């Protein structure tokens, strides 16, 4: 699914609520058929682990290395260290960040930071990926590569929700346009 | 060049200083309790009889007779007649300044050790001496015992206050250091929570990063208090191992209490801050 709209349309807000980063003041969020805000903190944490998030502000942790940042969802999920090392190594290679595994996010350029954020989102093998402007700062080659990965995961059964200002970012079976926080009826050809 | 202290060093110093003070307060309190208690027990177990001097002083024969009467009274374990020079020494604070008082006109003192099981009463001793025609004053040390009790109360209040203030300071140190660490790691903790880490795990990681400075600080404070206590002779009436055991236990308990207070407040702050960060 692609959520698109102009800046300030409410895409990030919608993604934050879907990603359980914001609690809605009114209305209801349902995730996997459950009411996350009616669940316990532990229950909500379990639901969050089933999501892969690419934040618009990237939210990389500065005092962790690139590899540690990418491995964080797997570590939180309790993946064994040897599996974690192997998977993160592969993922960073795929993202073109293998040579920067020991660097800190502060040493990366914005393009690389965004690739790292995507790597972290897919590392935990999530059931749903919520990606807010996942390729906004990337060069065309890196953007194409990252989109290919996301779409490949989508074909393998992962639900993919992307938010972007670009309505033609990627082929999507469902598109939702937001204007001032309100979804617009889908334009029919 | 600007001197940059390691992170957490200030917390370490404050914790060490407050723990050392708390330990010294506890040690001082225990010493006052123990010494005044011992003093009161000793004073309660004996009486002092002062034989009133006549115009020509007090004869040795009269004192000996008084001692015999006292020794024969029920409830008396032992009687010791104090020599004239010892009496002069004891009464020196009251006679100093007087121009060489004649030792013969000073009252003669007899120390009476009471039988611990059925001690004699003050009135009983006075009656026995009066019946024998000996003018004497029997002092059961009530005044001194009251003084010891007052001393205990007066010393206990500031020491308890000091201990409470140190514990309050440690609680604040635990809370502030955890709060500061939560502030520093706010972005990382928020991200971890958003990625599905449980609040409990976040609290654990926050506490683990604060515990070394708090733990080492209390430990160092305990060691400092032990060194200062030993140097000033607090809580060590004797030099043997048994006499050392009590202050060591008191210091260990005070240090543990300090660590518990600082750790508890650190934990409470970590839980509260983590809850605030969770959406």
C-alpha cells in the first residue's frame, strides 16, 4: 500500500499511529485484529516486534555501530548471536554498508543512514513494514535497490505500507491519498 | 586545557561522601548508645557513701566501721574505701581554686558494689549507717544516670538527623543520576521501545548503566567511613577482634542501607522515565 500526499497531509502521523509510536486521541487502531492500546505494555511490545519501521527521522542510535543498529530488532527478539551476526552481515552487504559495519551513524552520509534505517526495519523479519519516506534522501541507484528489496519482501508475504510525497514511488495495489489528514476516494481511470 | 571528568564521576563522589557521612553517623550513634548504656549499667550497680566529716575531720576508724556495716548489709557485694588522696582527686573539680583544703576535712568516700541479683536500696544503706550513729550521705547515682540518659538523647537526635539527611541525599543522587542518564539516552530508549523492547528491558539497561557509579560510590563511602571510624576510635572500645565485629557490622548495615536507598530511587526513576517515554 502506498500512502501519498503533500507535506503536512498527515502521512507521518498516520504511519506513527499504525506503528504504535503515537496513541490516537480519538478513533481506534487495530493491528493483527487486536486493539494494541487496550493491551498491556508487554503485549504492545510483542505487537511492535512484528512490525518493521522506517521512521522519517530515521531514529538511528548514535552510540551504537552500524551493525548494532541493524541488529537491534533481532536482538530485541532474542535471536541467537551467531544467527544475528550472519544475517546482519548479509543484510549490510546487500545494502552496500558492509564496509561501514563498525562505523557510527554519525560517520555516514544521509543516503547511507537511510539505507541503514531500511536494513534495521527488515532485519527482524517483520510481518508488516511501515516505511515513511524510505528512499527520500537516496540517490536513484540506491533508491531502486532498496525499493527492489522492499517489493521482494512484499512478494514473499510481508505487508508493505509506504508513505511518500511521490504517488508513483512504486507499483502498489492500493494507494491512499491524504489531503489535510483526510483520505481521498481512490481516483479511477 | 579544560579538565573533563569521566561520566558519572560526580555521582560517584557525592554517593561516596554521603555514604561515608551516613556510616560515621551510624557508628557515632552506636558508640554513644553503647558507652552511655555501659555507663548507666555501671552506675546502677554501685552506690557511693560519703561519710560526713566532723569538726576534726573523719577518723579512719569511723570509716572502717562504716565499711564493715555496709559490707554486712543485704544486697551489698563488695565495699571499697577510697583513700584520702583518691577522694581529693575525685573532688578536685569542686575544690580546685580553694587554697589547699586540708585533706582531713574532706568527706571520706566508700564505693559500694551492689549484688546484681538483689541489690540493696539507698534507704537501706542510709538506715544501717544511721542506726550505727554514722552521719553519711548515700548517693545511688540517680543524677549521673539521668545525665547519661540526657546525653544519649541529645547525641542521638543530631546523629539520627544526619543519617536521615544523608539517606535523603543518596535518594536524590540515585534519582538524579538515573534521570540524567535517561535524558542522555532518551532517543535510544524511545527507539528501542518503538522497535518492541519491553519497558522492563529498557529499565534494566538504564539501571545497569547507573549502578556502577552508585555501587562503587557507596562501597567507597563505606571504606572511607571505616578508615575514619578506626582512626578516631569510634565504635572500637577494645582492640580485639570481637570488639571490632560490632562496628564492622554497623558500617556494613549502614552502607547496605545507603545502597538500597540510592538503588531503589534509581529504579523508581528508571521505571517512571521509561513509562514516560513509551507512547
